């Protein structure tokens, strides 16, 4: 079970089914955010290592390679085998995830189970990806093939390390691509363990490569690489723009982006209040607020506003903060000093700009990057905390009068990832669901993210979708084949 003394075995780059040092010999430390102590030194990839990984992935994808000759159903079996091995190692992986990221051990187990579900979902797709026969004008047999785009680069963040890896590898492998993945520099450990499991599962050399390193070096080298045909990125808007720019300037590789949000959760007067308070609480505080689809703008209708705040404060007092390996802990530390300081600065901005601090607002404890769960009320749309992604345990509560008003205000953001509404009035729920600019709308629930249904953003929350059948699309090219026939029939 939970073991904070988990041994760390894999610390090198994984290229062509081997663990290797960086060509430069450089390493970087990965840190435990609960106590700021170094966990391990990790081989640090930069451009030369990315080149080596891309070369391996290119060779693995070449015509007549073992990978290209594999039956599609066999790719599905590899994904299922990987899922089985992750399940076998779930305690090890959860220990590594909690040590590296700071999330409670139970949350890590939950995330890993979601990753397993994602692999199994895409395993089923591998031999069900196919084109059409088309009744084209003239006399020909016209058909389409769905082909893998080729070598794909994948750059993932630190908030859900293993789950983001599964969201990236599942569809890429089902489609038949080969992969160069860069985990976030804050959380490389579970990706390296999963790399070892792909070898054990029997993935041919070069199909999966994992290259930990920093964004401006390793990440940039992936985004700008001339022999990568598609890049998938999850992270901040500012880096998403850099990735798109590098893709455009290098080889016009396809780009899919998932860039977070400022998602509105609307609570109408007619709701079941206790249920609404709890949904809104979990929507923002889950994963310490470090969640791309966090319900970070809680809009509450005026008739229940005061009571909603009172009950939200009662609920937030029950959150237990502590080391991720402590029993019953709900909230661990934020991931690192940067993110920690950013969040505290946003809290200061909230106070300065006139929001009412109802609870929290400070660092918790004296070691590690813990922040008290924080509630602001009286937040207005022009405040910094209303507009920018805080990515921390800070609930901002807004008051509104009418549904029309709140729809306008909900949409008044540069983001559009997720949204929610809590009401017993079906008409109001549907009016909101259709009018809101967001990739997901959750009615009387929140964070309803499952492998079967697409997830992704409008506006600056990104482009493309992950999960579901839509999640395969960024990894596929459609080829049209027209065969002339002697006669139309
Ligand atoms: P980030 O966008 O810098 O990092 C995400 C990934 O991008 C990491 O793997 C990083 O190494 C890589 N990266 C950084 N610079 C790069 C570059 N020039 N080229 C290619 N890859 C690069 O995010 P960071 O600094 O860790 O967090 C800052 C804020 O970003 C957070 O407070 C949050 O608002 C947002 N964010 C959103 C996430 C989401 O799930 N959509 C996840 C992580 C952060
Ligand atoms: Mg770490």
C-alpha cells in the first residue's frame, strides 16, 4: 500500500526501448513538494536527445517495420497488456505520483485507475478505425483509409502526470503512430515507470520514447522538430502559443492543444442547496485547484447567495491538509515554488481589488508548498481573480440575478473549456447548455470526464478534442483512393 519510502528505479531517458543518459550527461532534480526535498536526479534531455528519440520513432514507423506490419488488433492487445501491467504496479505508481506531484495517495490511485480505463477504451478502438466506400461521380471505386499521422510529439503537464500520459498514448497507439513524449520537469517519475512497462508489454523498440527535460529546451525541440508530424500539448496558453508558432515555423506539423480555462459553474435558486455547495466545492478544490477544467467561477443566484456562502465555509473547514501519505488527507501541497507563489499573489490581488476573503488566504504549515483552501465572495467580473487562471485552491463566488445575465457573464472570458449548471429546472439547464461557449457542460454534476466522451476547449482553451472517438482524429490522416472501373455499376 502507500509507502513514502518507495524506491525510485527509473531516472534515465527512455529511447528505442533502452534507458540511457542524456548525451550532455546533464541531470535535473525532481522534488517532493510536501517537504521540498530532492527525490532523484533525472537525465535531462535537450535537442540532441530529442533528435535521437525522433530517429528511433521514425525508424519504428518506417515502411515494413515490425510496428507497421503489426495487425491493428495486436496494437489493441499491447494497450490492454500495458493497462494490465499498470494495474499490477498500481501501488508503486501511486507512490511515485504522490511523492513527485504531492497529491494524496488515494487521489493517485484514482488517477491511475482512470489511466487504465483510458488505455482499455483505446485498446478497443485499434481495429475499429476505418474509412468509407464513397459513391463518387464517374465510374470508379472510391474509398478512404484512416492512416496514422506518423511520429508524434507529446508534451504534458504536472497536474495529472500519468492520466495525461494515458490520454496521449491511448489514441496515438490505437491509431498506429509512434511517440516521443516529454513529461513535465516537475513530475517525470511515473512516465519513466510506464516507459519500462511498455517494453515489458512487448512494444517494439522506438514506438514509445520518453524524454524528460525542460520546456524551452526539450519541449521546444519537439515543437520545432522537422520530422515530427503532429504535436499534442497540454499546459498554459502562453506556451500553447509558442508550440503552435514553432510548429508553423518548422514543418506545419498538426497541433492539438488543451490549455486550461476559467470555467463557470452556475447555481440557480431552485437547486438542492447542500448538493450544490458540495458540487461547487469539489469543482474547484479537487486536485488542489490544479485542474484545467476547475469550476473556478462559482456564480450563485441572489436568492440563495448568502446561505450558499455560509454553507461553503462550513464545508471548506472540513478539508484536511497534510502530507499526501497521511491517512484521510484530502489536500496536499501545490506542485512547486513557482505555482505556490503565483497562487499567493492571486490571493493578494483578490484582497487588494476588493473581493471579500471569507476563509483561508495563507500558506498552511511551515514546510512544503501547502496553501489553505480559500474562499472569496463578492467577486466581480473585472477583478484579476475573475479573469486569470489561478490553478490553486481558491474559490471565487459571484452573485447574479437572471439566467440571461449569467450566460453573458459566463461567456465573457477568453477561455472555453468546461462549464456547469445546478438546477432542477430542465429548461433552464438546456438553455444554458446550448448558449455557453465551452467544450463540456455538466448539469447537476461536475468533472464528468470519461474515456468514452470527448473533452477539449473552445476559444483560447485550445483546439482539437481528446478522449472518445473524436480523440483519435488528431492522430489520423484520411487518404482517398480512387480506382478507375471499366463501367459504372
Ligand atoms: P507550462 O505550460 O509551462 O508547462 C506545461 C508543459 O509544457 C511542461 O511539460 C513544460 O516543460 C512544457 N513547456 C514549457 N515551455 C515550453 C516551450 N517553450 N516549448 C514546449 N514545451 C514547453 O505550465 P507551467 O509553467 O507548469 O504552469 C503555469 C500555468 O499554466 C498554471 O498555473 C496553469 O494556469 C497553466 N497550466 C495548465 C494546465 C492544463 O491542464 N491545461 C497544466 C499545467 C499548467
Ligand atoms: Mg516533483
